[in-house]
């Protein structure tokens, strides 16, 4: 397990340390540094982040409450694993929420510097289409963050982020992320064009289609992974 987080300073309060660990684990889950079903050993996490075990236990408790982790007796905490049904359910809800956010963004695109910032994001999407999976994840999250902001509805942003974090690691892995990159760019271009033109209905439809295709890609990857695992297990038995 490798984390990009740096240890908190000695001057930080106990609550700040817990928040640091929560955010670091959440970010590592989102970026796929922790695999589905991977156990999180309290002592290992504490050493990784340079903190005591108390804040780690509290962070794990909070993340379990968020649904990012799951806890089993005699096994402890592990990264929640998602089935195809889970993915379909989450993405159906995301379609409704983020489709509406894209509609609102198109209606508000004339405000402030929204159009300029969206065009800048569009350039970054084009530049990173063949970049690393982490770069893809980062710029795609930026795109969706802009849509939430331009929509002007804080409740939508909060709901969408709670749905986005758990499954991003499934979409942005070495296989799925690269396989989807070119198609995803075209979908983003269509959403951006609709928003820049102030075409709210087209923006909503394009966003819903984009998310629907993302769900299909994840489900296909989960099926491929299950098939490879079964094949590997059969070879070990021979």
C-alpha cells in the first residue's frame, strides 16, 4: 500500500489528525491505491501516515459510515467491493443528479468566467487523454467539479461527490481508464459544447449518456476481472 499523503505536523490537533487520515484514505481509495476488498491494517496505516493508532481507528469508523469501507468481525476493515448491480444502481442515480447539474451549468454558463474556465478544462482533457491513469482521474474530477460549481446547487455537489468517490477507483484503473479515455473525451466534448452553447437539454442528455457508458465500462471490467481470476484459479488447481 503506497500513499501520497504526508504525515501531519506535531502541532495539529487530534481532530485535525483524524481529518487528515480520513481525507488521505479517501483519496487513496478514489485513486485506486487501495484495491477492492483490500484489508486496512490499523498499525500499517498508522505507520504509513506517521500517526498513532487512535486517529486511524476513528478515521476507519467514519469511512465505514460513509460506505467506503466495510467492517467484518475477526477480519477488520477493508475497502468496499462493488458488484455490477451496485455500479448500475449508483450510476443510475448519478445520471439523474449530474444530468440535472449539467442542465443548470448550461443555463448559468454566461456568469462570471465560467465559459473561460470550461474551455481551459477542455484543453486539459485533450492534453491528458494519453496521460497516466492518475492524470486522467484528476482532470476528469476537475471537469465534474466545474459542472457542480456552475450548477450553483450545493446539495447536488454534495450528493454527487458522495456517489463519485466510491466508484472512481473502478473507472480509473490501468485497464478501464485507458480503454475508456478516447471515447470519454468525445463524450466530454459533447457535454462541453452543449453547455457553452447554453443548450440545457442537450447538456443533460449528453451527461446522462456519458455516465451510462461509464457504468457499462466498469461492469465490463468487473466481469473481465472475475473471468481472469476464475481462469487463474483453475490453472493453479491443475
